[in-house]
């Protein structure tokens, strides 16, 4: 299904996942650093779940672009497993990038526009705080 709506994706029947697409310059921020952030700020050990959100659309997934990104992601998964960062096995799916569908306008900058919304306070704010603390060196000055 091309360009599914948020409501369609929420059914869990489209095969799509709720993800972000990150545009980056690997000379400034290597892909391996992005992977460190990815594995630190979300739980990659819960199958089809993130916090209270359950369904295949909430699976942990990396859509890689090319063999170098795939190899880096595979190595990152091995590294996370060995590190003991998470107490359970990593279930992050790896799949080749095919398409990205931008969310509706009301989802853009959602956390910035809705910081007092209960979901934002309970689920997103702690992840943002963890990122800011753990990856302060990656923030713009």
C-alpha cells in the first residue's frame, strides 16, 4: 500500500512501521554513531512493541541503504548483544530501504508542539532526556 494514512498504519495490517528518516552527512556523523543512539534510546528487545504501543507497526527496524549500512547494523546488533546493554536478545529487524512516507502535518514536530500531552510526557520526554544526557556531544552548539 503506497502512502498509507496514520489510521491505516495503526491497524497493523499494512505492513508499515512507524519510523523516522534521518538525513545525515557521514563525514560529520558516521552511521555507526546513529546506530549507537538508536540502540540506546529505544528498547530493541521487545517484538512488535515500544512502551505501551503494541503491533507490528511499532517493531524495532532499521531500513538500510546499501551493503555498508547493512553490515554496520549487523555489527551494531552483535555489539549490543555482547555488551549486555539490554537484558534480552535484540529483535531489531533489518530490511532494505524501499520507500518512506511522510506522516501527516499534525505529526510533524509533534513533541515540540505538544510537550504537555500525556503520551509525550510519559513516553517521549524520558527518551529525549536520555539522549541529551548520553549524547550531549552530538547536539548542535
